[in-house]
């Protein structure tokens, strides 16, 4: 899938017109080569250098791995917090609606909240609960500043780095874990989406938690039940679905792999784990909707909630190539009866499918895949009044006296001096990671063909990883499209890329030793 996606971007991306097409000064292949040349040079250097570290240093690193990564993570968090506090700005689209609700609840003005938005999109209520809890904690220290939220997100990104490190360590090696953590710290740790108080940033931690939990489950000895990680997986999946629905795909992928293990081992006792995880997931999801959401005191109209049929219809929109459509949203809003709304959404979706025909649908999916995968900034700056500034509505104003603010904004604010160069750098990172992800896909397939599904725990983790990324790709092809919807999976794409780069390194080293 990712081999085809990369070929599509390189061979057809520049010559195809599609909605929200990113504009760059050079062809896509230029950015790919710009990333591959230094990376392949480093891989070759590692292959030829033999022992990179002395035996004593290697032993010290292995012995104190936990302390080293903890210190590095602390440094990363401090720099991330400084970066986010210095550069924060309000963004006037969905994040503004969430923050407006949070601050009105915090100040006891729930009667002023516009309930139509949350009635249509109740999934954002979990984000409201999280942000409201953070601000209540911050108020104990005498502040209601929105900056406490971006500091919280900095903590999530840092914790994500720790999880990422240990996943790579157990999957590949300690050396690979440290090197890939550095890439995570630079590419993801300081990604400008850290500044946007929305589910893209807040949800980034969930795919990593879920993948790490499955990795621990697969690692456990057969004699151990390992029921606690299984339960924790169900709870995490429920929270993930509540914050960012597509993050639950990692949970589904993990359950599928567990079912395959059960099938190939012919041991029905192994069914207990996936069944327990699903039971906890449904119980936790019920608790969230029954107890947590009502605790906000918002009287929502459940009949106004948009269902999957709406996003399926919008995903087939020929005018926007499946991206968000005001007309489709107004159409869905105009139908009050939920059953009729679903039926009408499906009717329009069926009409659009029929109008496309087979070849037309392939062209539509081609454009959607380019929308989703060809923008290394992940639709940065596109939604609404994205760069609203330091003041927005009744939210607390953000001070602009930071000495770093101007420098950071020169890279991340549209129209500023280094903005175009910054987007090109992000494109280099993304296409390079996508290339190694495609390579990792090939190595994983090779291992599957060679060993069958009776693999080791590391292979099962790899299976969950790629199955999650496949599921995400298909999900975005079916429903509403936008590159931003891939952002929460960025650590998993990087992990797949590291897996591919490691496979190339091992193959090249083996070839040079022949």
C-alpha cells in the first residue's frame, strides 16, 4: 500500500490537480532525494564503521538506559514547553469552539454555550473534559492561562517519546531506539501542531500507548495471564475513541492479530484476552457517555449527532474531493429526524458512487490519497482562521513579549520569512519517512511469507503496526479526507520507517560482509 502511495506522490502528485493541493517550489522527487541521500549515507557509515561505541560505553548505556532516556526526556519537555509557551497563538476553527466551551464552563457560564456544535460532534466532549480538568488544576496555582494546556500537550508529546523509545528498543535494539528517539524529538517533538489545542495533538499519545500495551501482551510468557495490560488496553481504547475516533484502529488491529494467534495456535483459551479487552472497551465507553459527559451539565440533542453516514457521503463529494464540505454539513443539519438523516446521507452517497462509475471512483480515490499523504505539513494553516493571533473571543489574551516568539513565528506562520522553507523541510522529513515505511512494509511481508504467522512477539507487534496504518489509510479513503487526520499516527509512521531503515541497514551490512 505505501509503496503504491509513494509512487503515486512521486509520479502523479505534481501533475494531478486536487483539492487543498500543497504548493512547493520543486518537484516531489527532489524532496525525497534530499532526504534519502543523507539517510543512506548514515546507514552506509554505520555498516562500514564496525563497532560504533566502545564495549565499556555500550555496557554503561545498556545498564543506565532508563536514567538516560529520562534525562533526555526531561530536557525535551523543558525545551518543548518553552517553545509552545513562546509561540502559542489561537486558531479559530474547531479548537476555538472547544476552548470557548471550556472557559465558559470554568467560569460558570454554561448557559452561554452554543450546544448545536457539540450535539453534532459529541466526540469533542471528551476533549472538553480533559482541558477543563487541566485548567481547574492550573487555577489552584492562580492561573487560568491557555498556556497550561500547551504545557500539558508538551507533556503528552514527551511521554509519547518515552513510549516510542521503549517500543523501538524491544522491537529492534537500544542503539536504534536512541537514534530514532532523536528523530522523534526533532520531527514530532517540535511539530507546530503541538501549539494547537485540539484532538490532533491531545490524541497523539493513544496509538503509542495501545501499541506498547499490545507489545507487552505479546512479550508475556505463556504461563502468565497478563490480564492487567489487557484490561488497560480496553480502557485506553475507549478513551482514544472518545478523543480521536480513528486512534481506536490500533486497538482493532491488535485484537485482529490476537485472534490470528488464537487461530494458528488452535488454543481457544487465548480467546479470553481479546474478549476481555473488548468487554472493558464497551464498558468504559458506556461509562464515558453515561457518566463523564453528563457531568459537564450540557443538555445536548442526541438526534442532531452526525453519524458515519454523513462522513461517508462527504468522503464521496466530487467538488471537494472528499474534504470537508459546508454544503454537505448544511444538508445533514437540515434533516431533523436521525433515521431520515442517515437514509438521506446514504442515498446521496449511493448517487455519487453511481455517478463516478468504476474508473471515476478510482480517480476520486487517487485524489483523496494525494490529499491525505502528499502534504508533509499535514494541512498546517488550512482550517478556518488558522492564525487568529494572541487574542480570541473571551479567552485569556496571550502575551507577545517572548524573545523567541518572532523567530519561531517566522517559520510557522503563513506569509512570514521562513514559512515556505519550513514547509519544504517538513516535506523532506515526511517523504523520507514514507519511503522507509514502504521499505518496512516489504521487510514485514518478507518475514510473513518466510515464517507464516507463527512469528515471535516482535513480529506480532510489527503486524499490529502495519495493520493499524493500513486501516487508517482505508478509513481516510472511505470517509472525510485531510492530511491533518494522519497526524496522530505520525509516531507510528516513524516507527514503521525506522523498521524499514533498520531492515535496509541489516541487509546492507550482511551484503558487505559477504
